[in-house]
C-alpha cells in the first residue's frame, strides 16, 4: 500500500515562494490501477517524482507497505520495488536497447526472446531495435516505448508511468493499453498512470484529478469523466475569478 500524508512542495522563485503541491494526502491499495489526470501544470509529475524520490517534498510523509520512505534515495526506493517512467525519458549514448532491458531485468543473460516479449508489448520489433543505442537517433515516441519496456522488464511492485501516450501512434497506443490492462488483470503490480487519454482513464479503478497542486476530485472513471468534461468546457479561470 502506498500512503502520501500531507505532502507539500514549495519552491522559491523570483516573486517569492510558489506552492506546487498543497497538502496532498492519498492512499493507493495494492494491485490497483490509479490514473492521475488534470490540467497541465497541476502538479501530477511533481507528485510522481516525489513518490520515486526524484523530488524531496518540503513537508509530509510517504509510506510504502507501512515503511516510511520519505528520506530514502531513488535507488533505495527502486530496490523496494518502485519504478518510474519519465514524461520525457533520458537518453543514454553507447547503451543499446538490449543493454537497457538487460540492466532493468537484473538478468545478465536476458534472452532475445524475452527482450522481444517486452518490446512487443509496447509495439516495437526486437529485430529493428535491440542493437540500437538509446540516443538521440530514436524519436520521442520510440524512446518513450523503450523506457516503458524497461519498466516491464524490471517487473516492479509499483509502476508509475508519466503520460505514456505522449508521442505514440494509435497502433502502438492500442498495444500499450492492452499491456496495462493485462498487467492489471494479472494483479501482480500497482500502477499509477498519469494520463489524459479517455481509453486509459477508463481502465482505472480510481481516477484522481490533480489541479493547482491539490486533489480536485477522486472517483471511478464513470464518475470523473463527466466532471473533467465540465471543467474543460468552463471559461478562463483567471478571467472568471
Ligand atoms: N523546481 C521548480 N521550480 C519552479 N516551478 C516548478 C518546479 N517544479 C515544478 N514547477 C511548476 O509546478 C507546476 C506543476 O508542474 P508539474 O508537476 O510538472 O505539472 P503536471 O505534470 O501536472 O503538468 C508547473 O507550473 C511547473 O512549472
Ligand atoms: Mg507532467
């Protein structure tokens, strides 16, 4: 179980301090698929990075399976079974896709067949990609899918995917949603997916709308989708204030 207790994140900018997350508390039960959605700049990525340990909250507590992990490093959290796929994944020169999947899986002799299975799940063919470097020669969508494949290879207990749909064509997107559905059905992992896609939102056990640094709504997809539509049809929030 993942528990966030009173998470605040404040940064100092030129105009003073800026509250990016404002007292966010939530609990996510094991094996659930939870979607974080909401307007750009609402705080979703920051929240995900705080869970992974990439960003340290100003205050608040994170508990994973009852253990306080607030002060643990990224590596320590990874060892406890947490993984995170960046909204914009980093690239690694001189590291091939095969190297990345091998490292992620922890199996030094990861077979081509296994690599192929992971890549197929994200709509890529091993023959075309295994020996390619994870560098700038790959498109944004390719790098994104390779990173998702590496998370699948890791087989973590808590997988966080930050806008997995970004830059991905419709065919690969369909394959990817099937993969999420399959992982969820197998019930081995808890998934947090940050997404704006109705297709992914509709897979969720729970949808959490993050806006302006707070949780705006939470509920099932059927409850939340109409609310999102109403929110997005509203006028400019600044002008109507
Ligand atoms: N280190 C930082 N310094 C200043 N502003 C930041 C910093 N990190 C995040 N922000 C701002 O916080 C807000 C939330 O960002 P983010 O979590 O990336 O939102 P989302 O993923 O929901 O689009 C954005 O306005 C972003 O520019
Ligand atoms: Mg984001």
